[in-house]
C-alpha cells in the first residue's frame, strides 16, 4: 500500500489500450481514498455479459483462465461499476454478482 499522497503504480497501471480512434488508460489516483480509480467502467469484451460469460470453446479459449480473470480482475471491483460487454446490453457489476450464475461462486 502506498503512503498517503504517494502514487503507486500497480501492474498494468498507466498502460494504454488503443482501438481505432478510441483510447483507454488505466489510471490510479490518490487523495479521495487510498487507491481511488478514476473510472468505474469495465469494458469486458466477450468475457462477461449481462447474465452470462463468453464462449471458451474457440481456439485459445480456456474456461479456467476466464474464471480466473473474473475472480481476480472483475469480481473485486465496486458493485456500482458499469459493465460494457462486447455486445448485448450494459449492466452493473452488482447486478451480475447477484444474478449471473457464473459469478455466484466467485463474487
């Protein structure tokens, strides 16, 4: 944990993801709380959908790896986080923790 007022750069923090003309950067700022994340929006692609998860039967897919991603990178985030899947309706992480059968045992 960083000392008050110090910026700690966790793995992946500050990494930039560029798709076409769109750019996303993982930023972590201090001040409001010990480790306030700027944005509470999760762009989950085809990993997490409203009510389901993505297919893992495609080349390179792994159900175990997807569940690890959900357990360690997605589930710990705030319930109020907006989830934007690769397709289908947007949802919130809290709704998915409460209703998505794939998150029941890990959330």
